[in-house]
C-alpha cells in the first residue's frame, strides 16, 4: 500500500516556512534544499514536508549564529 505525500509549490513552502520566495530560491541555488519533482507541463517545482523540516533547521542554526557555509557543511554531513 502506498502512502500519499502532500506536495507543495514554491510559494507554499515560502509561506509555510516563513521564508521569502527569494530566500527559498537562493537556498535551492546553494543546494541547501532541493525539489522532489517538477511538473512536465508547467515546470513548477514541487517540495514535500522534508523541505519544510530542513528550512526550519536552517533557521534554527542561523539563529544560533551559524553562517550558511557552516550550515551547508552540517547538512552535507547528515
């Protein structure tokens, strides 16, 4: 039996995470987060709950004073 995963568009991820769309796109470009798929017709990016969890973790690390380079290293190690 398969489970259905809720998918989010970029704007939804931004709204739910409290980050701006610009910041989410920047994190995508840096490789801090990644999309889980794209629509072949519209080329919209799709994300799932793991992206929201990762954005929450990134924000927590930033609040503790870590820079994005350090955060990228932490994410790559996990």
